[in-house]
C-alpha cells in the first residue's frame, strides 16, 4: 500500500508541471473595421476565416471557429467610433481580453471671437468575453468605460464640461447561416454624461444589424443598418469591404467612415495607415439645464502593432481635422485641426 501511495505521488509531481506548461491555443482573432459592430470586421491583420467548406448537412462550428468571426463592420455614429468600439489596431483576441488606450489631442483654437483654445485627453478601457451558445452562434459581451478630459476653452464664448464619461456594455450575437454568410445583431446600452445632473437623455442604446458575406478567399463584404440613438442623424447605413491583396497587405474600407491599409512585416509586427471618424454624444449640464453635446472629427494616422509575449502594444501618430462641437443650448463651434497621439495595449 505504501508503495502504491509513493508511486501515485511521483506521478502527480511529474504530471503537474507538464499540465501547467501545456501550450495554449495559438489562434489569434482580429478586428478589421469599425469595432462597434463588434467582431464582424476585424481590426488587426490576420484574416478571419470561416471554417472550411463541408458537404451540406455536415457543417459543425467549434467555439474557436466562432471566436474568429467573418470580417464585417465591428469599440467602439457617423464620423466617429461607434459606441463600444475597439478603436486600436490591436487584435480582438479571446486570450488577450482586456484592452487599454490613451489618446492625446493637441491644443486647438475654437472658431469664435474670445473663444480661446481646447486640449483633450481620452482614456478607454474594455474587457471582451465570448460565450458560444451552440454550434453556429456566439455571444460577445464587452463592458467598457471611456473618460474624455476637456481642458478649456480658455475664452468666454462657449462653456464645455471638464470631464465626459461613457459607461456601457456592448452585446453582439453572431450567427453563421452557412459557410459564407454571417448575421450579427448588436446593441450597446449605457450612459454618456458629465454626471453633473443625469437624466434620461444620458441613457442611450445604439443598435445595429450587419450581414457579412465571404465572396472568395480573402475578399469579404458587409452591409446593414446602424441606429445611433442620439439627437442628430439617428439612422445610418453600414457598408464594409475587406480585401487581402496578398499575405502581407490588407485593405479595409467601411462606412460609417473607416479605411485602413495594413502591412504585415512579421507575424508579431504590422504597420498601418488609417482614416477614421472620432467623437461621441453626451448629456451634459449648462447653467443648471440639461444639454446634449456632440463632438465630431475625422482622423488620419500612421500606426504600429507589436506583439510582446502575452501583450499586444500599439501606437498611432496622426492629425484630427474637420472638428466640430454641436451644442443644444449654445452656438455650435468649429475647432482647428490638431495632431494626436494614441497608445495602448491588450493583454
């Protein structure tokens, strides 16, 4: 009996480290488009592909295959990242579910007499969870928080809140109709406000439906509708095209506006040129009254995405232009263009 016990203990000691060092799945998912219509369009380089073709009646979708969605329209509104967007170039990866990024928008003058200038800082955090429901369907749940710090205006023409908050949960269900077609339905209930005097206007629930179609290997198209749930242009069309030129170059064009040219130098190193919309809509307080505030801009940038062990790091340097602040109780104002810097990680 003692010999049996000793043998069992030795086996346990040997098997323990081996199990602890067992390799994790090596697959990597990516988000190539406006990350708001979560996970229909990938934003890294590696192309998301459907499972190989099988005879009719024999199709089976594993949890890992469902975790690698068809490109379509994905952190997270026209001319700005959709609520819940995944704005970075970092891949949406079930094994790196947490993301964090910081954006600095340089000082810019407001277009009005005695309006002064404005500087902006933005911090964004998200956590991605995937729940396979059955062999053809997966539910993505992404809690997110975003804080926009507004320094200025330094003049007296308009008054802007010092801090704007977005706290929401992005829910996206994707269903594989067959080997080439995927339908995704998503909504993002949350609060967009300065938390000074919160009312029902602070609650929004942007909703979208997107159909992604695999035309051929490396060529995907998508279309649908997006309901922004704000006070300006509520219903927008969704259009997307993703094309793998070769093993190293990928082109993405989507609307609401986002375009990206990606060059993969190595599996762990990729570089991209990007055009996209920025901004969001918030419920704020002005002179003890509720006021809707909407900030919009367009951005061009050069970026790099690098894998370092279990981390993916990215950085972007670009220019924001066509900047405008819409105010419900004050005059709308345009802002000068400004350089911006964005950096973040996913792990």
